[in-house]
C-alpha cells in the first residue's frame, strides 16, 4: 500500500499486555496489583509508545474483566488455558492481534511497571528498521521487554509458545534479533513479590 504522497504508510503495531497469571509469588493476579496501577501503566506505555490497538490477555481473574479496571479503549481476550503457562497467554494475544491490521506486535508483561512509552517507542522503531522485524529491549545486558515481532514471525512464535516458554524458544534460535539498550530509560525489572514495608 502507498499513500497519496507516494510514501509507504507507517507500520501498525499492536500492543499485547500479558496479564493472565495467578501471581502466586506476589499473592494475587498481577493484573490487580496496586489497585490495577501496573496494568494501567503497561497499557499506557504501549499506547503512548505508538501501539494501537492494545490487547490485554486475562486469565486467572476470570473470563470477563469485571474484576479488572481496564483503561477505556483497551481490548481484552481471555486465555482459557492460562494455567498451563505463559505460552497460552502469548498464543491468545497473537490470535487477537491476527484479527487486526497490525504488522507488528509489542509484547509487555504486566509486571514491569517502570518501562514507559519512551522504551516502547525506541524498540518499535528499531524493529521497523530491521530487515527481520525483530527487536527487544535490553537493560544492563539483560534481555527484557518489550519484545517487538513482525507478523511474518507470528505463526512460528505461536507454534513455539508452549508451557512457560513464551516467545523465548523461537527467539533464542534467531540470531537476527536487534537488542536495543534502554538502560537510560528504565530498569526493566519485573516485580515478583510485593514491596517490603519500611520499618
């Protein structure tokens, strides 16, 4: 497709928030953490970073988002087999994205609340520029999120996403992933446990 001025349109990137888990170590589903603040933060990071639509994958909180305060304009999908592992959530998100005009997906877990729109925008730009359409954020040499994946990889990622592997199995075998250093923007730390109150 070419727009009227002869240039190609900007790629469309859907955002996927993985928020289906029970949060066993945290003590509750992380979709509900801090009154839903983490979920709102992840949605805002994707949306303000250029993703549209933003799809939230739910699981442990139930098939309807009645327990979850979803931001306005956010789509959601329920992963019925969420308890089998992260792979189920990713597959549900990819199925939902496949029904949109998206050329890419940016995948974010719900539990990296300090990752903001500036990180998302930097990593998506790198993916758009890469011949393979693959990029991910890296924080202090540690791979993190978001991970941005062109739609030409979705089928292979979907097939490789089993149990708790998510996209890791497929991406580990692909040496063309662009690693985007984002140390200056966030820690990228995931939160597995509630904050310890100060004495």
